[in-house]
C-alpha cells in the first residue's frame, strides 16, 4: 500500500499557511526553549514560583505559550481561531482545560461549560465538529478510584457517583439532540474502568443511528487493543455504533511509577515499537469495521497518519468520509493537520481554552511532553525554521 500522493508532511507552505511571520517567529522561540530540557525545566519552575507568589506574569504567559497552544480565555474568545482554522478546512474541538475544580459546584460549572461548547458547535458544525470532556472534570477522582476497586460506598458517595452519571448523561443527551459528537477523554488506569462503563452506557443510549459518544483508547496500554475489540463486539450485540478515539497515551511516566511503587504489573507497553504496533493494528481494526462505528486518529505520529490514509484507500473509503477523523493538538504538528486537510481528509485540532492561570497545568504538560518525547520539539523546530527560510527567500 502507498500513501496518498497528494500528501507531503514536509510541505511547510501548507503546514503554516495560517500563521503570520510574527506567529511563526513566536513558535520558533517557544520550541527553541522546549528543545533544551534544562531550559524548559527552569522556565517551568520559574513560572510556578511566580504564580505562587502572585507576581504579574500572566500577561507574559498569555503572549507566549498560552497564545501558541490555547484558543483563548473563554469560548467566544476562541472565535478568531475557529474561523482561521475553518478557512483551511480544519475543525476546532473546544477543550475547556480548567483543572482542579474539585467541588460539586465546580463539577456543575464544568458540565455547564461543556454544554456551552455543544451549543456553540450546533451552529457551526463545519468549524466545530466535536465537543470533549474529562469525567474527572465532572466528579471526584478518588471516588472513581474507589468505584474501580469495588469498595463499599457510603450513601453520600453513592449519591455523588450518581451525580457524575447525571452530568455525563446531560452532556451526551444534549450532544445527541444537536447531532454533535462528543469525545470522552481517557485518564489514568486506576480510574479508567468506571469511565469506560459510563461511556458505554451513553453509547447504548445515544449511538443507535451513528456514533455520537466516543470513548478513548490509549494504545500504549497493553490491554487497550483487546478492550477496543471487546467493546466493538459488545456494541454489535447491543445494536449500537461504537465511537472510538485512538491515542497513544498521556500518563506513561505516572503509570509506571505507580505500578512500581504499589507493586502491580506495569500496564504500559514495554517499548515504543509495541505501542506503535498496537496503535496501527487498532487503526486497521477500525477501518475494517467502520460500517458499525466512527473513529478518530488522535496522533502526532507521521507514519500512523499516513498509514491510515493507505488503509482508507485499501478499503475503498473516500478521503472525506464523515466516520473517520484525524486530530492533533493546537500549536503542534501543523505539517500533519493542514496537509491532510488540503488533501480532503477530515481533520480537527484540540483547542484548549480557559483563564490563563487555570490552564497552566495543561501548558506545563505540553512543555514536558515536547521535551520528553524523542524528537518532537526538534521536528517542530526544523519545520518552523524551514518555513521561515522559505518566506525570507521569497521576499
């Protein structure tokens, strides 16, 4: 099989077509810092200290990392980014990235904000093709852990868990009424089982005609490929469509450390090759069964994205099939997103938003991820500098 000949992830003129010269220079500065682990670590420590001391650094953060990786401080503040991405046939997934709202009032606020993203998507399905939420934004993670461990819940804990289910149902019910697919993000293995259960309950209720509710499968977990296949069989038995978002994963270091500390088998694949193999097998499984499901390839891996295009050709599936989506994070891997979109594939960017101070945990993770993933920041830098050189030569 060969990849779509119209796609070249080296074409920086397409990759950065939506960025001004100033935005590209800012990206060069950010990834230059991230590309040096010691400098990135020092910057993160300095920002954390400044925030703790309530020093006036939010303006600087907003003009640099926040502006590059986030859409805005509110839903409506993201309008320019939504319009700009849509101009290049790239959709926006509005991701309310405020963390730590660990109270019933906070959980209700996250639910209401997520429902607002669905209401906004209802009026702009081309620009905002999906909504998304984390179950830990809607309920206490310690309670989810207790549920997974099958411990006896107090009456108040039972009520609290039922409120989590009600919040999830309100979001998914609104998504179904407005025909806006909604992604349930994956989390740590020790709370993932109740999240899976809630996602499948919602699928059985709302995915009768098509995939509206999507669960997330982290393929760097040894169990995820079989979990995907089992959930498809369950959906087939109960006559609903499976919604699946495939990712490699986001909690590797934390997962390994906890497994070693507590003394249970490491749930993570032994090496990158094993994760890649599982991910690509999952892609083929989804393509082969796309008649009864919808799925998203959430990946920054160039090979996996190209591999999916070859699978679509192999199975005779059109580039613009609504059941198959590609997705990357805003501010990263534009060479993948925009070149796929230009070739007619369905592409969306995760666009986080929220108050600057509240979104900082997300930004810290992005910096650490680009530092720890081998070659990620270097690849970004090479492409950014290639485009800066190209533009300079054209002038």
